[in-house]
C-alpha cells in the first residue's frame, strides 16, 4: 500500500494543513503503508502552457522543464493520492490547481461519452500505456482541506470539485476530510488542546483505515465532521483576536 500526498499549502510544512496530513500519514505508517509527502511550496512547477505538445509532439512528456516530472515519478505506484489544501476563497489553493492542470500530460486526448452518466471525458489509454506510469493518475483520491472560517458549508466547492476530478481520472473518492475553525489546529489553549489532540488521534485512525481498507469508515467520517466549538463562539473569539491585532491601526476596518 502506497499513499502519496500532494500538499498545496503555500505555508508548506508550517501550515495547519500539514498538521492534518502528518496525523493521517502517522496512522498510515503505523499500519504498514509506504508514504510520500510532497510540498508544492518547495517545488518549481510552472503553469501549463496549453500547447498540447504532451499529446501531439512528445506524447507523455511535457515540454516544460521543471520539477513536475520528478513529482510524478515519486508518485508512481500510488494506491491512494491524498490532495491537501487550505481553503482559498472557498476553493483549492492556486498551487494545487497548477499541479492538477499539469496532469494533462497523463491524459488521452480523445473524447468519449460515459455510458452511465452521459458526460464527456477523456477515455483511458491503452493497457500498455496504463501499465507504464499511469498508476499515479488512477490512484484513489482522499481530499483534505482546512479553513479558517467557522462552518463546514464553505467546503462545498471543494467537495464538488474532487468528485468531478475522480470522474475525469476514472477513479473514486474514498474520503473527504474538511476542517472549519482550522485556526485552532495549532492552539496551545489548555481548554482547547484536548479537543484538538483527540481530533488528531481520529486523523491517525483515518490513516490506519486508509492503509488497511483504502476507505474511511462511516463512523470515522462522522466523528471527523464534528466542529471544535459552536460557530458563534468561534466567531466571537476570532473577532476578538482581530480587534486586538487591528487596534493600533490609524484607520481600522469596519466590522
């Protein structure tokens, strides 16, 4: 079992998103999984040019010389691809978006209608092409996202997007873990720390489940969906922090 993580946080190892990822991978490693954790903030990945040379000139090879090929090589043999991102304007980070767009190099250029949904997507490549470096593309997907806002509804776009990505990649989503109130993940407040520590233990359990069954149990998903505190209490605490931070400004914001 190999679990590959692509972390799209611009804060990389120092971000709250990595607190979540590290806990999941700790559990997966304890269950015997091979894990790879890559930080896009530490990589040079340029924007896709849309030139389609990877289809018609050098099939399967991108003309851009950067670290994308290295990432794909490290991801080879993945059973689960864990995509991790902080919430950015109700969506994934720009770093993760650029990475996904560069996966075009793995696609079959033709269009084909899916008989079940009626939607159009690129078909699978030949069996030989699938065997030669396509497991990363077809790996099952686990989506992780953290956000600073107070409620879970802010992740609706991300949840819809990961399901669409799974359809395009001819794979499936085996888990979605979303954390509103993510500013609390690194809290040292004595009253809140036990709540966060318990949540991290649940993430480790999720990692063990991924490593053994390639699926999150309904029980684990339900426990992970609990908020750290009531939304109104969280909003009051965060706004109080902003008040203290902005009190010295000559022209403070209006609430």
